[in-house]
């Protein structure tokens, strides 16, 4: 196994949402999916988590088909089950029922044991004026760093 650490981040998440609580979940994958993740062929953009029959699934997460896969290759955008404790699932389910909350994936990585883990966050969507404020703050911070350097 190589030493390269695989970390795929959802860059739009912190711009589009206020991230309130974070959890680390295991993810149920097939063999070709884990091989594609190790190759870094994953996109978390536009993915979200939803409950079905009391279980949490990540939806719309794109894992590219494995290049050397045969007819056993996986469906790129299939729903994948997330593995959390019952207590965490109950807590998230009650929060999502409140208006305005959603669960979004923030980061997918392979841990030191070689298992795929997905960091998810309970989030509330930002309004357009919140996004503009974030851009202003980032520009101001960047400008301040430039002045300190020169």
C-alpha cells in the first residue's frame, strides 16, 4: 500500500452552508469503489445525505467507475449507506426534521487502517447576503496579508 494520503474535500460546503456539528461516518462500499477512491476519482460536489428507513445514505456522490473493473463495476452515483451509531443517527434525524437543516458531506478520506471515512456536517443554508459577507471577509483578510508581506 502506498503512503499517499487520499483526502477529497467538498470546497463549496463552507461557502454554501453554515456548518454546525460534524461527525465522522464509515461508508459501505464495493471493491471497485474503494479502488476508485484510492485513485482519487471522487466528487463530493452537489452530494447530500438523507434518511431512508432510519438509515442514513449519501446521495449524488460521484465515484468514477474503476478503470480495470469488469462487469462487476459499480454505478457511479448510487446511494451509499453511512455507518454511524444509533445515538448519532437519532440525534441527526431529529435535527433534520427541524426547518432549514440538512446533512452534507465535507470530506472523504482513507484512514490509517485503510478504511474509507466520510466527514459529514449538520448544516444550515446561507442566504445570498451571507455569501457576499463571506467573500468580503476573505478579500479583506487577503488584502491584510499582502500589506503585512510588503
